[in-house]
C-alpha cells in the first residue's frame, strides 16, 4: 500500500478541492430548476451518503465552510437535516470543534486616521476563522443541526480606510464564504459601506495575477450589486478573466461561479 507523505493540512486542502467540485456539480444540477422543483439535493439516504466518511473529508468540510451549502443558498433550494452536506458538516464540527476565539489586538492607529486601525495579520487570520465558523454554523443551524460555535464577539470588522484598504480587502477575501445570499452580519455591513476599497483590492489582485484573491473579493462586489450597491469595477469581464486564467483550483472555480450567479441576480 502506498504511503502518503501529505501533511494533514494538505489532505484537508485536497479534500476541500473535491468538495468544491461536488458543490459545482450540485449547483449545475440545481441551477436550471425552480427552487421547489423535483431536482433533488443530495440526501444522506442515497449513493452520496459517503460524504464526510473520512477524517480528511471532515477536515475538507471545515475548510470549505458555508460554501458547502452555496448551491442551495444561490438557488433558494430549501435546507433540511437530510442533506449530505448538513450531516458531513455536523460531523466535521464534532471532529474539529472551533477554538474559543480571542479578541484581536488592533495595531496602533495612525494620527488623524479616518478609521480604526486594521488588526495585525495574525489577528486578521484568527478573526477570519471565527467568522467562517460562524457562517458555517449559521447555515448548518438552518438545516436543523445546531452546533455550539462561540459567537464572534470582539471580532467586529474594521472598515477599509483610505490608508488600510490593502490589508482590509485581503481580510475580506479570506471571508468570501460569507458572501452568500441569506447571510447577514457586521462583516456584510462593512462590505456594503466600502465598495471602493473592495474594488481597489480586486484590481490590485488582478494586476498581481492573484486570481484566487480577485475572485474572492469579486464575490463581495457581486453580492453588493445584487443588494443594490453599485460595483466600482465591471464584474463580468473580471470574473471571465479569472475563469480563463485562474488555474485548475476547484475552489477558485466555485468562487467565480458564485460571483457570476450573484452578479446575474443583481438589480
């Protein structure tokens, strides 16, 4: 039997890629159907019941987070406890429970800065994990599976101030699984208040050929556009470019597809 040299993190990342492929397939299956039609979501009583059958898959579910449910939220398909995704996510939270969050320590504010300072990089990463866990638990709760996830108290987002938009937009990219219809939080409020900072972040990522970050930020712009907030950049060509040149990552492809669907739903 071959022995894998992959670390647990690498195994989880690969599993998350496989789950992103699954999400894309489910979205394709549901996309052309009415939300209440007979096009059935994956259920735990069918052949797909093996979802979440390994530790790697459970770790992958935790990595993908709320995006595991993106097809249902995008198409308005009802959530229920029988979804394979719900069962897998509930098991994933049992296997890998969230840590008790620690309040971030903001960096020293610049004299005369118009907004509070963005937290340090390590605190931004920790806050992103807290909010991603919140989003996954929120959607899972709507499926009828309640999980004890600590609330993101003390992790209120800092706005994209004029001199801090780079760090803030990267942080928002890390929070892209929250950019789904039906979710709302202070993070979403911050995104709606700062479309210009998001636009600058997306353009910077495109110029750096960091297509994954560009696609993730574009999701926030697409969600804002769907909610009546004008995007400062044209989303259709941006997402099309990422689709062509963004590489083979299924997670990036899912970000692009989510962004496209949200943009299509715009006013």
